[in-house]
């Protein structure tokens, strides 16, 4: 099953997500939708329904844990709920700018590859990095946050570079242009 927005909110409620997490997920889904529209406009393959569902559910694991492990927890919840594997993988791989198997072991996660690989995974991971709570913000703010926390800034910048090359336009410019009603 690929949940609709209503079904995603129901799953959040069922598993104890608070209103702030749900609002954040809806904002990430809105940004994901903007990028999805551009891929569709260009005639490129993109599973908009799965990407938006993944964005709506990406932080459902925060109902159980507030650490980097929330992606794995969320994916477990969604597997038990019978959610489509494409959506489960989006949720599993959205944390940080991706996590390698070696990093996963260090963080106490199952030693899997958590690097976003598909267009849909990359878009949701990037969209999440554009949002602070419910506010769409400049990407540079997330870069500075990654620097302060000692996270992999190169991998974060690579997300944007990959998406820009695939879209043929800077994703941040696209997002802010759509939000402000321009292109």
C-alpha cells in the first residue's frame, strides 16, 4: 500500500506522532511535490505518489525515538503496517545525507546501506534538509548545521549537486520560485 495523505496522518496518529512532526512531514511532502512536478513536466520517470507518501511518513519513527535511529524505526513501523517497500526505503534512507554501512555500525544501526540512491529517495532526503520544523529555509542553513555538528557536508552538498544535474535546475531555486509563485 502507498498511503494517501489522509492515511499517512492516520498512521502517524496510530503510532503516537505529535502535531509538530506531522506538520513537518506535510511541509517536506509539499517541497517533494514541487520537485516531483518538475520531473513530471520534464517527462522524466518519477514515482510522485511513493515520494510524497515517503515524505509524509519520513519521521514516523520519531514517535518511538528521537535519534538518528528514527529512520530505521520508522521503516520497521511501515513494514508492519504493510506499506509499499519503495516508501519504506525512502523512510529508511532519509536520515542525514545518507549513512554508509560502516557509519551505521558506529551509530548502532544495523550495518546496512542508508545512502539515498533512487530519485525518490534523493528528493525526500533533500526536501527534508530544506525544512526547519515547518519553515522552508535556504539550503545554506542546513550546510552550516551539518558543519556545526560535524556531519558529512560533502555528502550533503552531493545531494544537491545530483539533484541539480538530474533536474537541470537548482532545486533550491525551483522550490523558492514555486513557493513565491514564480519559476
